[in-house]
C-alpha cells in the first residue's frame, strides 16, 4: 500500500474513465475494494475514490462484509 | 435594497443572529457564499455532549432562516466590499455568482447531477469522494437547488471558431457516450467527419494539457466519434422540423453553406442549397484529397443536412443571389467560397500541362483519371494546397514531384506535419526557388525556368522578403506544372447587386453577416478569404442565427450571438493540482510510404483504448464541460447556461460578520503523514464518515476500504502548537474527538479506540461526564504527544509517542486508522471586506471584540458586530449564545441610531 498518493483531484477526475472498467470487473460478482483494484490494475486507495463515487451516484452498492471488507456489486444507476 | 442588518455568513452563528433579529421585526439580509445555508455544522455527524443529530438541529434553523418573512437570503453570493456612507449606513457590494440553474424551476431532483460527466472532489465530504460539476451541495441543502460549477469556458471550446464544445464531447467520449458526443457536435455543425479529419484543430493549440506533455488529440477524438456514429448509423434518421412557412436559399454547399442550412432547417425554414459543381460539399469535396478526407465521409456529413429536408441542387450556378427573392426565397445566404485560383503572372501559364492546384485536385476528387506515371511534376507554392497537390501527384504515379517555394522551410505556410508527410512519400522540396517562366516545346510545358532566391528584409507582414540571386537562373525539367499560389472568390456576377471589397470578397456587416441587400447574408471564405473549414462552419452558424432573426422581424444589432463565459485562466487550472501524473499524448500514426499509389486514408484512427486514454488526460479546465447532458435530462427545463454574474448594492444600518473559522491543514504537520499516508485522516473527515450522509457506506479506511478495528486519535493537531503558529487551544478538538470515540464504538463495536492527548479539556456543561463516558465505553486515553507516524506495507500506521503516564518512556503502537484532531484557525478573509475603515483583529487574528467582557460581539467599527467563531474558537452552544449577543447588540445599535435621528 506504500507509495505516492497522486493529487486527489486527478484521481477523482478519473472516476468517469474507470467506471466502465469497474462495472466490467463487477460483472464477475461482488468484490471488495482490493479485489477490484487487482482486477483493474490500479491502487486500492484510488479505487476507493471511484467505487465510493459510483456508490454515491447509484452504480454500485455494498453487499456483505467479508473478513473486514465490504463487497460491492453493480446496480442499476439511479440516474438512468 | 435597504435592510436593517446585513449578516455575512450563514453558519449556525449567522442563522441564529438572523432569526433573532427577524423575530424582533428587523429586515435582515443574509449573504452566503456557498449554494446552501448551514455553514459547517450541517456537515457534522452529531453534536457534543448530547449526541444530538447535527442535521436535526441545523435543518429547522436553515429552513426557518430562508423562509422567515423578515429575512432575505442571497446564497452563492459574496460580499466584496462594505463601506459606510455619509448617512451613516453601510453600503455593501454583493457579487451574485451564476448558478446556471433557474432556482424557481429547479425541483432538486438531481437528474443534472446524476447525468453530469465531470467528477471533482466533493468539498462537502472533505474531498473523500467525488461530486459532479452539476451538483446539490449536500442532501439537506437549503435551498435544495442545483448549481453548475463553471469557472469559465474551457480554452479548447472557447477558441473554436465554430463554437463547437470540444470539452463537452471529450467529456462525453470519456464515459463512452459517443452518440451524445456526436449529437453535441451536430448542434453546431453537420460536417463532423470532415472536421475530424481535415480541421487544423485550433482547440488543440489551446489545450491546457499542452503545457504539460502535449495537447489532447481533440480532432482525432472527434473523428472517432463521427466514425463510430456513421458506422452504427449509415443513414441518418430523417426528421423534418415543423415548418414556419418561409424559404431560404443557400448558395454554395461547402462547410459554411451546409452549416447554415442545418441551423435554418432546424428552425423550420424550407432550405434549398444551390451548388455550382456537379457534387455537393464545396472545398471538402473538391479541394481536399481523399487520402486526407474520404469522400464517403463528406457524403455522410451532407446527409446530416438533407435528413432535415434540405434540398441540394447541384450543377446550378447562381449569378445573382439577390434575384432569388423572385423565386420565392425570403432570404439568401451566399457561401460560394474561393473557387478561383490566383495566377502566377509568369509566361507560359497557358501551356498544356500547366494547371492550377484547385483544378487539378477537383478533377481527381470528381473521379477524372490522370495518369502521371513516370512524369516529373513541379508544384509551385508553399501552402497546404501545394502539399496536397504534390502528394496527389505522387499517388498518380509521378516519378518525381518537386515543390518549389520561394522562401525557406521556416516561412512555409503549410503545416509541418503535412510537409513531413510529403517528404516521407518522396516529394522533393526546393526552397528559395521561384519560377520565372514556364518553357514549352510547342504547346506543351517541358521545364520551369527558375531563379534562386535569398531572404531579404522583412516585408509589411513581417516575413522576410525573397530576393532573386543574380545569375542564378536555371531550368527544372517538368512534364507537368501545378500552381498553388492562392485562391480568391468568384463574385464578378454579384457586383451589380452586392457591395464587394477590393479583393472581390463580399462586404458584410461583420457582426451580422448581412450584405448591402438586407435579405442577403454572406459568410465563409467568400467573405473572409481562404480560411479553415471550421471558420467557415462558424460563419454559417452565425449567418443562420441572424437570418432567423431577420425573418422573424427581430432587431439584428445588439443581438447576443454565441454568448460564452470568458476562457478560464490556464495557470489557475494548472494550479488546482499540486502534482500531475505524466501522461504522454498518443502518437500520431500515419501510414506513409515512399511512392504511395493509392488514395486510402493515411491517418490511422484512434482506437477506443486511445480515446479512453486521451480523454482521461483532459483537465476539465472550465470544470463544467458544457456537454449539455444536464439540459437534456432536466425535467423542469431549469438549466440556463446563459446566466451571468450580477453585482448588487445593498444598504444596511448595521452589519454582523459571521464568517466562521478555517480548519487547520493537517498536511502542515508533516510528521503525521496526512496527504501522504492513505489511512491518516482529519477529524472533519472522521465526522463525515460518521454522518448519516457519509461518503462511504460506513467507517472505512480510505486506503483500501477495510473496516478499521484499531483507531488512533491524535489530539491538538495544529493547535496549542507554536511550530505551526497557532499557540491557542481550539476548544472543540477534545470533545469532538470524544464524540467520535463514542460514535465509532457504536458503529464498530469491535473497534479499539486510543486517544493520544496532552490534556483533555472538558470545561463546559456536561463535558467531563461525556469524557468519562467515553472512557467507560472502552476508549483508551494515552497521555503523550505523538512525535511521528510511519506507514507500513499493509497500510497500518505506527505511532511514536511519549508515554507520560508510564514514566515518560518513548513508545510505539500500531493502528489501522489515524485521526488527526485538527484545530480551528481564524478566517482572515473577513478583514478584506471593509473599505475606508479597519476591522481590527485580536492577537490570534480573529475579529477583535473591543470590550469582550461587557460588550460582547462589538467590533472596532461602530455598527459592525461579530457572531460565533469569527471572534474565536467556540463550540456550538457558545456560538449560538454569542450570535444572540450579536443580534441584541445590532438591534440596540439600530434603535440607537434611529433615536438619535
């Protein structure tokens, strides 16, 4: 988990870009943030911004907690 | 506007003062810079020591403030200056920022927000999650109205001569909304595929990313959007707008004519285009070679116009546009371009084998076969048309193609990438060489008599003038000579009706494009001279706007055409981030080979992955991208992108400043790793995580989403600390941390909570019991200052501290989340508000109360009072109490001044 933190504005801007990739990864089933990070090849702390942004706007929702981590699943967007 | 009291700021202090004064019958104006009243308190989870819900306490006051009959609230507004007038009253200049949403119509449904394509940090969630450029500040916002954050027009969009919203379609492509991106461009011009290939892309020249690694390939993104749309929709959907019963003739079917026709047809006019050539498209069809712009793309672009019912009559030259009125047209738009090639004025131009570039390119583009196999072709000129001609000659089999240009390469008007492309295809360049005459063997050209040039002094245009070198005459053998030395309009037959400029272009009113004949408008190259496709498209759009007004009988002068916000300052855009990840532009790929023989497109399209990567480089300069999705989805039609900033002056007898506090920036305590270690957060961030409107689904580590089970609090971060120039106690950190301890232990019963403190200040009513209660619930209080924090590989954090209760030994402990209980700082902005008189600060830069003990809230300015934390760090009960005092002081002052009159 060690390593540079990019500027938050830059990470958050990429939510729009990462949305499709995260949604594609979640087609396999609910995943934790570290699992999504592994699937999309990006650091977990960056994925956290994107997943929580997507949760806020109705694209993902949490499911069960598994060993200290919540899993997130794709849902139909509220705005759609 | 006259008020008894002006209140600056609508936090809990400002609202409390306003409500008290309003209830007393005073007319009050509250000015709030945010889009909602409520200040910081509404963002808190609960309040101490009662653990009442902060929202439950705040929202009734927020609603009461905005609905009180004696209180006016200006949200999203900033007081710029307050000055006392001669009558003793204060005059305040207030800037009302445009929200771009008609608040009367907005229902707060959030559709704009849900469909917005720009993500920015949500300041109301302490930057832990994104919000959108179109947003409602927070769920309990009062008023619950959307705001669109627009810092200006993005430079790419602003610079487009046609007004194409480049940032908008880039933002839409970024989320894969290619159809919406296509439709957005189609709002401006139909020649989308053509521009995606042949535009010189002034947008890219202004791209802010250009000052980092290089601009976005905006033009090629447009091409991708057009190609994707055309592949999925080979034929456009035919849609005939409701007719208004008037007819408009468009003369010329180039980008200007097509664009004007599109806009006019959409307005319900019956539009007919007259085109002199046998095929429509103007220069797109005739001048640009197919290897740069395939003609099926031009055909498909044209269908965007004919799908609206526009008729195109080809092979129909209009000699007198004004006379079209007699054929029943109510208005005419002349966009005939520059179809006449300039002469070189040298002997031999009439020889067989000498041809102007436009004639040469037109023949090829219209399908005529010219075989240049084994021939030597000399192209005279240095512009893009010359390069196009040379590269076409290569494709026709010429053995040798020479571009002869009288200046050096540096002065060549053609784009460098065009020159480089030609070189790679085998074109030879002879710089500083000019033709003297074309030599014929009988009627046919066989050579160019040329002379060497050298650059002399700069001419009137600043370019160094080429001067012949004496005795350097020589011959260049040539089977064919193509002259490409400029184009001009063909307006001779218009002269009788329309006023022309000396160079033959049509004279128009530059603002409206109206000619000397009121119902005739003109635009594009026939007005501007040879220019870019995108310029011509812009002229067509503008002409349509004014033709529509003309036909509706509306005034043309002063009509607001194409209003845009000023361009955003690129330096400010770059300053928004402390660092940038290096993202090199995708390389331009052209399939170039020496002696190419076919007309297949040379430029490779961007792949979807390229588009994804490239759009991801966009910096969202203007914040809002103007993608129009909010407009398209707002059920109340509340979006108004033309809204402009307003400045108003208000008068008030007294002023209360309730401008609150700032939070200490935890990153200044570098030893704690805030902003560097993912799982170190601030106290305000923890409060957001605990609030019902939290950014996550529960309290989670920002580093990986783990539910923390061992949380540390570091008290006095940035307060009681001379190293950060804030020696005073912030009065709230101990108790808000204790509050958070209790809430965490409720939310995460298995979590351990440790508080590192110097001493716990539980000074007010119920505080000591509250503190004891946290301990009883299991919070572990460790007396000792934390010296530093280190991050482990798994994201856990090791705290190094002095363990005072155990002999003062240096100890360390591991936690999986660290909360820095940051202190409060004064909001110094308040001191800039007053003009002509100084609002004094106390020793710690809060607003000074000149006689705090017996006259609380009174400042150094007679008639100006301070409420809440603007005068010093306070908890919420004290802020409310203080705001009440400020209200009483202000009311007394107003009455006193009335009595004295």
